[in-house]
């Protein structure tokens, strides 16, 4: 089984993708307080579209290793090939040891368009996070996870681009 893996940050202060102001005037955006943050680690089966999503306080190598434990537990008895980028939390020696028994398929540097999870994250943030201020970061995380888990497996594959005729692994997944 081939899983695409990635993580994304959710920030309490929303990404502003739409606003208005009078022509020729700069719109002011008032922010106060500390920007809370959560990291969502995720993996999607590229054949079935099933997803495993795990929120964490941080995105360090220990957090990635905890996520690998969740993958190992969830896919017990299956051989897992993990498609992932070379983020330092992934390449740390302890992380590589924690992935023992899994096949790690490294994506080229600076190639987010090759990872379907990156597209899934972006679509989820457009719907849940952009231009919306939540009371707490936990509320935003819950809504984000509910949205992504609320997609059918086919919708997740479609949204992430895996079902596209131009998906770069199309031939390899049909075998």
C-alpha cells in the first residue's frame, strides 16, 4: 500500500484571501495576541483514498515519530510505502529508525505539487480556514479534521488530484 504523507500548519489567525477597501486605500487588518498553531500530520492511501490525520502541538521529529506509530498501528499487517518529502523531521535519524519496516519513497526537494496531500491541505484550508476567525485553535482543528474526514474516499482522491489523467503516479497505481 502506498501512502502519501505530509503535514500542515493551522494558525488561529486566518489566512486572508479576500477583503475589500476603497479604491486606492490600503485595508487595515488588526491582529492582537499570540497566534496559536497546530500541526496536522496526515497520510492518504493513493489507491483507496482512506485518510489518517493526527493533530499535534508541534511538527518536530518526535511528533513525526508519534505519527509513524499511528501509521504502524492503523496499518498493522500491511507493508506500507510512504511517499514523503525531505523535511528535517522526516530525515532525522530517529525518524528513519522509527520507520523501520516501511519503505520510504523520497520526493525531490521543493516539489509540493508532487504530493497529493499538499493539494488536499490547500483545499481544506480554503473551505475551513481562509477568512474565518475561530475562537480557539482547537475549534479550527476540529472543523478542519471533520471536513477532511467528511469527504468520501473518491472525493479525497479527486480533490487531491490523484484521479487526474495527468497524475504523475497514475500508471504505477494501476498495477
